[in-house]
C-alpha cells in the first residue's frame, strides 16, 4: 500500500468519504478515494479538497471492537500505585460507540467527577485474522493513529471491572488520520492540557520503546483471544503523567510520525 495518510472526512455537508492526505503542513490536500479502503483498497478518484475545507472525522469506526491495553508503561504503573510489570498484557474492551473524532467536543459522563486523559498510540487492523504470530503482525496492520483512552477513575475504582469506566460514549477519541507506514517501536507519545487563559501544560511525555509489551506482542496476544476484523483498533497503553480533565479544558494527544488529536471537554 505504501506510505499514506488515510483520513475520513465530510465536505459541504455531504456523506463521509475516505481520502489520502498529502502535502506540506498548512497546504495539505485530501484526494478522495473510492469507497472503503478496508475492503476496496486505496483507489484515488479525481476529486480533491483542501484539508482546511473538510471536517475530519474519526478515521475509522471499528466494525466490532476497540481493544485496550492497561498498564503497559512502567512509569504509569508506578504513578497508579500498581504492582511491578505484568507477565501478560491486561486487556479490556471499549464499544465502538465510544469512538469520537478529532476536534469533537466530548461530553463528560454524568456519573463521574474524575475523568482522566490517556494519550496512546493506536493500531488499526487491516484484515481478518486470528492467532497471529508476533513476527507476522505487520501483515495484518492497516496503520496507526492517535488515541485518547479517557477513563472515569471513580467508576474504575468502584465498579471492579472497567466496562463503564472506559467505555462510555465519547471515551475513545481517535485521529487525525491513519498513517499506513510507521515503525511503532520507538515513537514519542505526548499529551498537552489546555485551560482557557492559562499556558498549555505538557503533562505526558513518553516513548513507545518504554512499553512492557511491544506492538507486535500486543496484537499477537489480542488475536489469541479475539478474531480481529478490518477496522478494529488496539490501544497500546499510556505513558505516565495522566491527570483529570475539567469542563472547558481541551487535551491534545500526539504521536511522533502521525500527528495531533485535540478534543474539548464539557459537562
């Protein structure tokens, strides 16, 4: 498929479409493609738009699931008061109704007073697969995007399992697009908190090389439990520095080689 940035967007209030984003920063062009790249490949049409003239949507709505990985960075385990490194990845599921797009306003859930941000690298699956060996994971990956694994900490503490704490509507913003060619093993992952009238604060700053389980190990492990479908998303865990988000604040999760994902939060 080659190195491409695949976005999903709308222009002029028409139906959503997929496109290839190209060009230098500030001068990007979106070239519309035929149908759905997960099933029809990437076939450019003659239609182009300036990036500033379209609205970016979540680059994919998973057909079946978002698989999250908890406690995959040692510093984050330490800040959450957890035990030492795990022997296997800790998995949880987020429903596809949790997915939101870049710049979408996120409504904080009424049941929580403690919603936390978590900037993460996300893997997007490109083909149906099961029991994938780690050395063949590249063959099943469509590409990579940025995610914010929003978590209601109070519900996480009280519920005993994480479905509500991590699965509420809007708890999985992803974007801005899917980068199809990327080496995921040593990328900078950052998160910046913005409060109106204050200076932005870099709250998270880590590298995927610090992960306890690599992308290949995570995808292989997930595929041992679940059949993975095209468009499924696997979150890879968050570096240290997580904190709470309040009404009116915004958060920008960034991954080197992909881009920035910003969302504003409101009660």
